[in-house]
C-alpha cells in the first residue's frame, strides 16, 4: 500500500518534472532562437550597409568606364580617388580584356593598393605568370555578366590577411552591341567582418562562424578550420548527412534553428543560421546544449533535491499514517483471535478516530456483547434442557418402578410361570405390563401401549395401569374390566390420548383362560406340542376414545405346556437401517425357533432377535414382551 | 592579386637556392660513399596524388634502395618539365600525354614507370542544366584546362559536339557559380572539391574519358634520358621504391594520409584530410583499376599507342616514337 502510494507519487513527480524540464527547455530554445535571430539580423544589416557601400564604389567606376577609354593617368587618378575616399577598400584594379585597352598589349590592368606606411602603391597586373583572364575574380563576373564577390583568400602582400574582392564587369558598345571590356575590382579585408562575427555570440554562450559560398570556414574559433575545412568536409569526415543538408540550406540562403550532432561543436548543440545576402555567405551561431541548458541543469538539481526530500518526508508520513490507521486494526485482529479462542472477556480498546475503523471497532464490541449474551442464553437453555432431561429420567424411573420386576413373582405357584421384560426406548415411552393374582386360582395379566411418547404417555400409562389394577382385581371378565377402564379413561380425556391393551385371566387350576383385547396386537400361542399360532382373540376398540365401547371375552382352555406370548408393536415394528419392519412372521419364526420354552428364555430370545434385526438403528419405541406358561397341575 | 606575384618571386628564389645546392651535392655524395643523391619534384602541389613518393620517403624505402632523395615542392611555380630540363630535378611525374608532347619538343625524357593505369580526367556537368548524356553538351559552355584539351576535344569530336569552350583556371568556382555548364575535373581532385562545396553527387553528371574510349593514363615517372643512361640501376631503384611506397600507402591509408597532411601543412597549401582521403582512395582506383594484385607501374603498349595516336591526330605531335625508346620497363622485371 505504502509502496503503491509512493510509486504513484513518484510517477506524478517525474511527470511534472519531465514536463517542466521540457517546457523550460522549449522556452529557452525559443528565447535563444529569438535572440539569435534578432542579433544576427541586426549584425547582417550592419554588414550589408558596409558591403553595400563598398559595392557602390567599383560599380560607379565601372559605369564611368562604359563611356569610353580613359588615359592611363586618369584611370590611375580615378583609382587613387576611390581608395582615398573609401578607407575600407584595400586595393583596386581595372583589368582589361586582351588588347582591349591597347591594341599592342595583351595585359592591361593598373592596380593600386595600400602600402606598409599608409601610402598607395601602384603596379600593373598581368603577364605570362599571371594570366588574370583565367582567375576567378576576373572570369566569374565576366562569364556571369554581373558583379560578384570572390571567395575569400589570403593576401600575402597585405600581410597575409584574409580578403575578398568585389569584381564589377564593364562593357563598351560597338555598333550597338554590348562588348565585354574588363573588370573593376575592390579588395577588402575581411578582418572587420571576422571580428563582427566573433562578437556575435557572447563567449560563454557559444560561438559563431562564417562560411563562404563554397561552405569554407571564413571565421571559426578553431583556426585550423579557416580556409581549410568546409562545413561539407566536416560532414563527410563524420558521415553526417544532416549536417551536409544544413550546409546546403545555408548556401541556398536559408535561415533556421537546428540541432547539431556531437562532432560539430564537441557536444550536442543548437545552431541558428542566416545568410549574408550580398556575399552569398552564411552566418552560424552555435549554442552548445550544456551551456544553453546550464540554468535548467541547475534547476533540475534543485528540483530533484526538493523532490527527493519531499519523497523521504512522504515516506515517513505514509508510514506514520498507515501505522495509525492499521494499529487499531491490528489490535482488533489480535482481539478477534483471542475471542475466537474463547476468551469473551477481552477488553477492546476504544477508538476515537471518527472513521471506518471506529465504526468497525464499535461493531466489534457489539458483536462481542451479542456473543456473550448468546452464550449466556445457550448456557441457560442447556441447563433447562438438562433439568428436563434429568426430570424425564426420573419420570422414567418412576414409570418403570410401576412395573412388577421381581421374577419369579409367584414362586409358590407351580401351575404357571410368567416372565416379562420392557426395553425402554431413549425417550419416555408408554408401554406397560402387569400381572397379579386375583385369588388362589386366578392370575390377571395385561400388556398395553399408550399412544405417543414422552411425559404425557408416561402419565397416561400410569393412569391406565392403576385403573386396570384397581378394576381388574375385582373383575370376573376381562372384557368388563376393559369397559370400565375405558369409561374411566374417556372421562375428561382432553388430551385425546388412547391406549391399546390386551389382558386375560387364567384359572391356573383348570387352565381356563378368559381373554379380551382392546386394539392390541394379537398374542401368540405356543402349544405344548410345538405349534406356534396366533391367538385369535376378538378385536376391540382401543381405550380412551369411545366411552360406550364394548369388548368381548374369549374363553379357551390352555393345555399344560402351552405358552402365551404377549408383546407390543415395539417388537413387530422394530426397524433396521433399511427402514424394514421386524414383522409378525419374523416373530412367529423366532418363537418357533426357540429351543427352550420357559418364559424367560422366550422373552430373551425375542429381545435378542429384535436387537439383531435392528442392528445399529436407534430404538424408537419401547419393546415389551410377556410370556405366560401354563404348566397345569 | 599580389599573392601570386609574391609566391612566384619567393618560390623562384627557393628553387634557385635548391638548384645551386643540387649542383654541388652530387659530387659530395659520390665522395661520401654508396648513397646516390637524387632529387624528385612532383608535378603539382603536395597532395595524395603523390602519396606513394612521400610515403616511400618517410618509410625509408628510397634509402633502402641506396638513394638519398630530396623531394622538392612542386606546383605551378615549378613546372615539372622545366625542372628536368634545367637539371634542377632528376625525377618528376607527368601525364603520359604531356610527356609525349615534351619529347616531341626535344625534351629527351623517358618513362621509367607508368603509375596510373586509368585516366582520372572527367567532365562534370550539372544535371540541373539538362546535361545527362554526351549529346546534351552540344552548344553548351564548357571550361577546359589549356594544357589538357586533347581528351575533351577528342570526346567532342567523337560525339560530334559543338561546344563553347572557356579557359578553366585553377579553381572550379566558375562552374560552381554557374558561369559554365560543364567543367574539366580530375575525379580525384576537383570533382571532390565540387562535392565539398555542397553539390550532391546525384546532382552531377560525369563523363569519364576512359569510359568513352579515351583512356589516357596519367601520372608516370620521368627522367631525362641522359640521367637514365648515366645510372640506369639508380633510376630503376627509384621507380621500385616509389612503387613500394604506393603499395604501403594503399595498405595503410590513414598512415599515408598523415604523411600527406604533413607535407601539405609544411607547404601551407591548405587542403583538408577528407579531401586527401578521397584522393588517395581514387588513386588506388586509377593505379590498380582491376585487381589489387596488378603490378603497379607498367605502361601498356595499347594505351601508349592510343595516346600517341590521338596526339598525332590532333597535331600535337608529328611522329610517334617507338615504345622502347620512350619507356624503360623498370617495374616489369622485378
């Protein structure tokens, strides 16, 4: 994050820095160009005035000569006058075509120049060694038919100074035809011109130079360049095609502000150039970049310094700020970790930053409080649930204690054996069984199953069992007992619970069995001979629903050895993990397969079979089995 | 304008002093021992056209051949033929066509080595004046050097051109200013001067005479016949050392340019290195035009016949002397 901010700041800084450099640079270049142009133009016009003045003098003489042929003394007088009135002219000649002045002489060219001590020295040009007709100063104006300035040259006679000659052709008219007659010249020293050019550029800013029509250096700070190198030889030596093009443009009389490659000025440089129109030469002002942009370079250093310092400051500020922003977050993260480990009592330090962090911190605190409350509630609820569960357990224990659990119950009675077992489901269920002796010959037994589960079922079971025991102990027929129990249960049965019961009274002296059923599963009879069969008792309506329900009593006689098996639907409807029931048939098969026929073994056999069938599937209902065996006397 | 006079007078003075020394020196040298004292004057001002001689001198090749050589400053003030005629120099270089004309004028010189094989003489014109082929020169103004008219005139005849000729001076400025449509030029010298004055090569049309059947091989080494007869071995040694100098110069062009610039600076004749580099490169093209393994310095009989024939035809010489009277094949034997 800090890195990102710093990078962004750096990018902005660099962009701003780059743009300002670029802007200043352009500004400087524009200024330099403008100044260079102004200075050059002023200088050029100054030079032009001087050269224009020089040009007028031989032109005037040439016009005079057009009239006719003067005498030699008058010609010399004119030249002397010319020199005396124009101190900037070093020497002047009037050179005639062969035999044009004098039919007998090939060469005629009086020349007068300034001598060593201010005097004027007359002489004559021309001879076998000096055929002036073929020299540039003579031939070029002749062939071009116009006045021209010569290329610069060193004049040894004048003290090896650099000169240029202005040559004006003059003509005569023969039979109306213009005939070239000769050339008037004016030599001028170029020293003043070189001086002006040198002064054009302040020494510390760069330098200026002058090139002739052929591109040859007339003035240049490097003396070795003068009259020896041309802008094109420099271009060729450095294979710089662009410099050559610049040179060509200079000679064409072009103006411009251009960049120069390293080799021209020893470093990258800019050049302004403009022509000297009368000479056809060109002036160049060279500004080395290093000097041009010295100001910018200093500015760059300062800006970079400021930028660097600002950057460091920014770095510190960012670290401090990001530290203050993230510190509460880091604390919160630590505290969250502690809370996650279960310590809800952690103190969350208050934040007063008036921003998202404060909101977060606040929310965090709220969450902590909510969590605490939730956990407290949960503890309370759990405690309540545990209490209920323990109460249910107690209820269960009480319920179970209703059931006779002492076996054998009547050891003195040898005529029959009775055994019962109730395997309670996890929840409190509603199964019940009971047996007791009515008198010396009759034993009452019953089994039942209350609808639903839980405490209501348990209570209803308790009521039912109590009622059955109270009523059946005086009953003669089980059906009547059931009717009475039904009537009692139906009274005020607002909970609409019901119970299935089957019960019987066995005269264990005779083997006569009275049996009645109120909606319960059919008992099984295991005959002494070994057959296993259903006891087809009359069906009756379940107890607790219809007050005026009637029940029938089945009367049959048990043979000694017969065994009666009573059970609840917890047996036949026991489920395995495939959601299959144990079924009635399985019960019959189980009973038939039992080797031992005493009631306890039978009950244990059924229980075992059911458990094996159910496997790991949790038991959902009470399982109750009661076995009664009639032994007879 | 006083310039020329000044140079002339001074040079004549120098030449006179040198000449008087030369008259005295051979006797001294002979007395001293094995080294032959000899003098050489190139036909023009110091430039890469004579690089072979300068390099041979600087590298001691002449001394190796037993020659104690003096090199004089050549130029317009000291015409080569006159320097030989007046015995002020033993050896010089000359164009073949010039040498034949001098021989005709009773200057008994012999060629002891034909350095250049190909003519560097060209006409150069501005395309801007509508000149692209020889026929375009018709009725145009062309500047010609007074002493070198044979080839151009033969060229004009060959193409049936009627040309207005103007005498060409020492510079090409007349051409540069547009005073003439075409000018004479040495490919190795004036042509590059024009380029170096800002005219691009593609703006120029060139007519190489050797490409128009007018190959007049130029620079050769010349001595007076009597000099050769007095010391044929010494003359051939000079030719061999000169050839070695050229071979060295072509193999080490920058070193050769250093030598040339040294002579140019000593003579104060101006000229820049770029120009000399161009000249040296062109000299190789002209001295060894075909194969770098070609032997330097052989005068081809065919070239000789062609040049002599052309001179005779233009009336510049009357008779063509046999090749073996004009040429000593010093550089063919070794």
